[in-house]
C-alpha cells in the first residue's frame, strides 16, 4: 500500500529524529533503542509460507487440491492468525486443518525455520544508523530462548542487523508459555538499567502503550504491519510508521 505523502513525511521525520537523538543523548548517557522483531524489524510471513508448502508436500497424496492451494499461497493472503489465513484461502473447513495447525506450530516456533524471515524495508539500515550514532540496541522479542534463541541470533546476523557486538542486547522470553505482553511488561522497567531509553518500536499497540507508560519522554513507535486481533487502542502519544525508510 502506498502511503500518502503527508504520512511518508511524518514517518521520515520520526525516524530521523530518533537517529539525531541517539547522537545528542550519548554525550550524557547511553541512549537505548528497543526493537521488537516479528512484525517490527522482520516479516515472518515467508516463514509461514515455507511451512505451508512443506505441508503441501506431506498431504499431496491425500488431497491434491489442498496441496495445490497451499503451494499457490501468497504473502498478501496471510493474516496474523493462521486460522484467518486458512479461511482466506478457503482451507479452513478441511479435514486436515487440525493436523495443519500442529504442523505449523511445531515449526513456526522453532529455530530452523527462522531462516525464512526477511527484514522490513529499511530496517537493517535504520538499526545500523542508530547503532552507529551511539545507541545501545535492545532486541526485545516474544520469542523464547530455549526453542528460538539460536535461530534468532543467526537470523539477525545473517540479515545484517548489528548483533553480537558491543552496544547490542538480545532479550528473549525464558519460557514459551509466557504471554508476550506480560513478558514485555515485566522487562520494560528493567531496561532503564542499560541507559536512557529514547525510543522503542513494536507492532502491537499494547506493547507500545506499556513502553510509553514507563518511558514518557521516549519516542515510542507503532510499526503498522500485522497485529494480534482485538488489541487495545493505541495511546495518542505513540508515533506510527509502516516501515523504516527514512527518505
């Protein structure tokens, strides 16, 4: 979707202001920029497409038409929830849906398939610019450490994000069963131990609202990609961008 010129200009101004603030704040304290991953820095829809195509190979002898439909799936058809994606593709009433959900779940939340994720437009360059300007980057993700820690580190590295360097931190859930918003609500106040939180980016309104409540002088930014259905209203003090292009 093409943004109106006014919205693009607002996005560019917001992102450039974060980079400028990284430069000015480092004279007084360590500037901290917090990034969520899925739906924020990264698009995980290619991960789901890869899994659906693997399932297509698995079910081809049982239902060739379903296999063909899954193979034809495009990123634009994928919703936040797999159930909504299958409904949009006309596969939600199929006898293999329950098996498909389990197949997807076992692979989506595990290291090997993270290789399919791609960076949001401009995300790598923006993260590098913040890091080069003196910021400590905190990748604060709802992914869990036991099942997704290694793959997450490798994915960040392979996509070109600063990671494994001085001035970077990767923070993951200790337990996959812990709700993402509860995890981030618990971690948010601890981020002040690392420096001065000047900006935070997330694709969930609830997480943005939590960060703004803890850091009211920070530029908290909602990345308008995909989000969990039924989330809270976005605090009016939160900025909005669609990607990380700065101009």
